[in-house]
C-alpha cells in the first residue's frame, strides 16, 4: 500500500515529504522487514522509474522494429543507467584507435615525431574519432532503441568505426596515398548512420506526443549535416597537412554549434529539448579516460626490457688448471686451433692443440663450456629497468587518481558537478576530454618508447614527447576541476589561500615537466620516468589536500549560498514525473537560472 501511494502521490509537496517519513503501522515482524519504509523519497522515485523504464525496455524489444523513444521525461529522477554490451564493444574499438594512433605518432623508429604530419595527424585523427564516439554517447544519453532493427544499426556502425581505425597506419606515405581516403569514407559513413537515427526520431516517434523529441532530433540533424559537409570537403585536400587541417576545423565547427546556442540562450525551452542522462554521461566520459590510460598500461606491459647478459667460460676435466691455461692461450691466439670443433656451446679441443701448448692432459678429449650469467653489470641494468617499469606504471596511476579525484564522482557529490551547475562550464568540461585523451595517448607512447632505453641514453625526440605531452595534458585536468565550482567560487570561497595555492602547485608541477628538456643527453631513460612520476605524484598529493572534507565543505557551502540552494541538497525532482501522454500538458520553459 505504501509503495502504491508513493507512486501515485510522488512529488506533491508536503504530502510526499510526510509520506516518506510515514511511521510503521502494526506489529513489527522480526524476519520480514519492509525496507521500502526506510527508503528516502528520492530512492523510492528512482526505484519506481527504474521499474517503469525496465518495462518500457522489454516492450521496445518486441518485433523487428520498435521506434526509439526518449530516455527521460522532464522532472524525472535519473535512475541508474550503465553502459550496454554494445557500448562496451564499441569501447574496444576505441582502444584499438588508441593503439593505432600511438603507432601513427611514433612511426618507424620515431620518424613521425620529427615531422609535423605525425603530431598534427594524431590530434586531427583523435578529435575526429572521439567525436564519433561522443555522437553515439549523446544519443544513448537521451534516447534508447533496443529492437533488432536498432541492434543491426549498432553492428553496422561498429563495423564502420572499426574499419576507419584499421586504416590508421604509421607509414605516412602509404597513409597519404591510400589509407586517408578509406579512413575518411568510413568516418563519413558513421556520421550518415547517426543522421539516420535522428531522421527516425524526427519523422516517426509515436510514443512521444510532445514536440521536444522531434525538435531536438531536427536540431541534431542540422548539426550532423554541417559536420558531414565539412568532412566531405576533405576529399579536395592535396596533402596531409591540409587534410588534417580540415578535420580539426570540422571539430571546431562542432564546438561552435554547441557553445553559441548555450551562450546566446537560443532554444533553451523544454518544449524543444530532451533531457540528457547526466549520470550516464559522467560515467561514460570517465570510462573514456580509463580506456586511454589502459592503452598506456598495455603499451608498457608489452614493451621490451633489454638486458645484456655476461659471458661465462668454464672447463670440466681432471686438470682444471691446464684447461684454464689452454683457454687463455686460445683467447690470446684469437681463434681455436686447427682440428678443434664446436657443437652448441661446447668446444672440443683436439689432442694436437693440447700438445702444441706444452701441457699435460689426460688421454681423453676435454670439454670446455661457454655460458651466460647475470653479473653485477647485468643486475644493475635489471634494477634500472625495474625502476623504469614501476615509474611508468605509477605515472599512469597518478594521472588516473588525479582525474577521478578532481571530478566529483561520488554519490554525495553529484550536485557538485559542472554539468549540473552551469551549461557553459559543463560544455567546457565535456569538450576538454578530447585533448585530454589525445595527450594520454601521447604519454603512453612516450613511456613505451623510453622504457627500452632505461639503462642507456634516450633519443631526443622521445624526451621532447614526454615533456611536452605531460605539460599540455596535466593542466587540462586542473582546468576541468575548476569548472565544477566555477572561477568565482574556487578563488573567493573561505580557505582560498590554501586551495588556490594547491591548485597553482599542480600547474607548477605540470610545467616542471619541461625541465626534462634540459637534462644531459647522456641521461638514462629510467631517470626521465622517475622524474615524471615524482611530479605527478606531487600533483596527486595536492589534489588530495584540496579535497579534504573540511575544505570541501567550506567551498560548497559558500557556492550553495551564492546560488540560493540549501547546503548539500538531496537529488530530488523539481516537479512530479510527467508520464502522461496528453498533448495538452506541455512542459514549462526554462527560465534564465534553470
């Protein structure tokens, strides 16, 4: 009865608040506790909506074609939504891109690092590929289609996406002559398929009587049409630099299409919008960063540790001393005497050779063995490779900690995220993932390239790569962290001296990576990775001190007071869930603050 009443009266002001705190009635059963009575108002709403969406999902699987529908209605709580199996399969292809993009950046023996095409090419291919991944992610954060027809579209899009990454090859000449056209063709096909999804939503959506789905799909159609047009211009480029320039320009046009309406407040009306599942978007962006870091770990694991073993010479016979002297005589002559012969690692000395040396030997031939062992020099090399491997792994681990600690991901911090606080800051946070992920790929390539040189001098291009990539990538995470509270809140909230000092300390540590450019040319590789690891570890310590509970409470109490919100608000709906299909019940437009 309590469950039914909460489902029908949910969100009705004081009545729903009192209902959530309704005491138990009747005798208490020790083994059959009704946990629904201890659930909060929000958890009850989320459970009811999850049940509703589960029933809708099962219904959408009936028949070969069931029209896609919006994922959420305005005013609904965002129930838990995780990546589907087709999303995870798509992620595997993105890992393949990270591997292919890393090989493209490095080229053959680091050749592509010395030309503009290698560096600019990774950025251009990176933003284009990640943009395709983001387009699908934005679709799944607002709509869902689970019929066999939509699953077929998923398979076709995955195939096209994989084929595009297959054509990223490290040979610049081959890529320019053949593979760049194939990459572009498959990428365009992926965008056309995304356009087909929007056309379906705009043309046939019987489940949604409101115009929001049609208007949002139409707006996306125009964005995709402009993107496809810009990408098609790439076919007219004469060389690689112009080819990559058009790809980067297309990405910038996409950003403008997102930023300008948000800044000018164009179309901020619920009747022309579809709510985005922010929890799902936050989780997927975090998974994207984890995939790029995982490729770096994979590159480090499969990299080669070159260890030079020392040579051991020993003799097994009755006259050990004579054998040693004979071996010394043979080394002095520079070669074995005539009549000697070798089988594997064993050298058989003939009787005539022993007689000429003037030593007494037993009647039978003696066997001299040559083997390898790890002496002091070898052990020192192993130690340097171990330090290099550990430093490279901890470097990536520190970056992972830095990202997830800088961005609110906990259940009690959802209202702290930039995507919930401000549209402009949320867009900046979202768009910053493209350069961040490309930088993580470059750092992974640098670690993989430097590790084989752990015990010897490192080529200059690899040193430049890890120094510049780290300097450009790590501040991006600091900027993302700044987007959540905003500049005013971060720099003016109580405790700002320590907070701003720690934040600036992270920037100083990231720019200190450039000091590696001034290391002596004879510096061994393990020292570079150890230095980079210590700096990222210092940044991780800074963000840990920044996120101390007492300091965080001062920050967000101040920001909530500025926004007129209660301290640490619960996640609750502003209005009752609108599950009605009545076309007369139009959603209210957003005001300026919303």
